[in-house]
């Protein structure tokens, strides 16, 4: 049974009450996006379902392990409908669907075949990118997804980059071309009601390491041109959201904090310098560039104070390293109560998230 705060939020989302009625718990909940672990279905009494019902989750993210081998599309629709129905405030149902190798919805499950960003960029025809993205977006909509963590707008600065360039995730080594193809990708998704989050700010294309497994310091390889696709798309008014990178750049932040945890990069550069006022998602907070160096408690504090709005806790780690939505919620709540995170920061993020959800009709 939804509690009174959740019912009040439901009324607010319909425009019947003002934001002042929101509880701190509900505002914090909107900042949490959680992975489904190995779930391919969900039953009444599941702890995740209860957290969603209680307003302590703002979104969920899928990976290939959440897909059944048979009846995949129908099972996905059923699971998505169950999760959405449990939430008073519309829930982000998210996935990483870039195309090529970063592709959860593979042809072997009956889904569309896709080319990588690199392949599309080499064709040199933005309409081809739009056409593929349109097919992807239609498929996502029909399955019940409403958020795609794509496209990557990382510029292919380092041809030996192991996590972006080598995997074909960059459209081009030319920043203007990256922005052109990304705009086509975004347009196709928005036409189908799918929110996109470009990534990875302030640019991951020059790194020589993968932040999934280690710290990536780009202080001596990063180029200012890597910000250009973000700036161009912001200026065109196309952006729904931005995902941060976990890369370190001592020239942008002399304290050498990863971008996700850096107020100098998120607030001073992304928001103040290039003018993005929308939702900022973290990359997965359990990636080793963060988890091995900061721990979850400190990383959460730094990320929120830096200006990140939604924290991704994907739970693609060992069982003992996993966090429930309630645990993440309690960490944030405690830090607000003891003054380590200002309540105003929570409200700023909540307002941005709700504004985007309402703007896109969710």
C-alpha cells in the first residue's frame, strides 16, 4: 500500500499540489536509479518492488542478463508494466542501446540488427544514423522503455582507446561530425517519446584506460575540442540529459577528482560554462574508478554536491558489493540530516528530474 507521501506526490504530479508537500524521502528517491540484478521477472513482496512503491526509486536500468532467452519481448513488456504500475511518479525504465557492440537487445532475442556509431559515422550520412535510431526508438517504446543512455558523443581522439574507440562507440574524430550524428540519433528518439542521455562528459575519447576496471587519467591527453559536441547540442536545445564520465583531468580539476565527483567539472564547466541546466546522470557508481578509490558513502556525497542529479547503482558486481535502493536512500538521507549534503541540493535535483519527466509526458 502506498504511503501518504507517495499519494501526495501522485496528486502533485497531476498538478494538484505544490512541490512544498514533497517529503525528503520522495525527493531522494527520485535521485536513485537501480539495476535489476539478475531479475527477469518480479513478484509481489520483492524488496525492489516495495522500494518503488514507497517512492525510494526514480528509475531502473536493464542489462542483457535481465532478458529471458525465449518470449523476450513479451516478458520485457510485462516486467516493465509491473515496475511502472508500482511507482506513483513515472519511473525511468532505462537501457544502454547505442548500437553495434553496446547493444542489450540483440538479434538473437528477435530484435533489430544495428551498426555501431563508428560504422554510421564512416558512412558520412546523418540520415542513416537517424533511420537506425528510429528503428531502435520504436522498438524501445513498444517494449516499455522510456530512457536510452545513448548516444556516446565522445570524440575519437585516441585510436587505441579501449572502451570507446576500439569498441566502435564514437561517431568520429571530428567533434562537429559527432554532434551532427548525435543530433540525428536524439531527434529520432524524441519523436518516439524516448529520452536520451548523451555521454560521457567532459569526454572519454582520449583515455587509454577503461574506468570500469581502473582510474583513467586524461590530464595529458584530453583536448578541449572534446567538449564541443556537448556545447553544440546544448546550444541547439536538443539535450534531455547528460551522463558524466569517471575520468580524471587535473587541468579541469586541480584536485584530480573524477568528473562525476567534481564540482569544478559538473557545476562550473557543464552547468555554468557551457550552460546545461538539465538532468545529469552519473555513470555507474560501482565502476572501479570510483568504488576502489572512494567507497560508496563518500562517492555519493561528492557526486551530489558536485551537481549530479541521478545516481546509477547498476549492481553488476559481486553479491557482497551490491546495494539495495533502501541502502542508497539511507546513505543520502543520513548525509542530508548531518549536513554533509544540503537539502537544497536534493531539491534542485528533484526539480530537474520531475521537470524532465513532465516535459516528456511521463
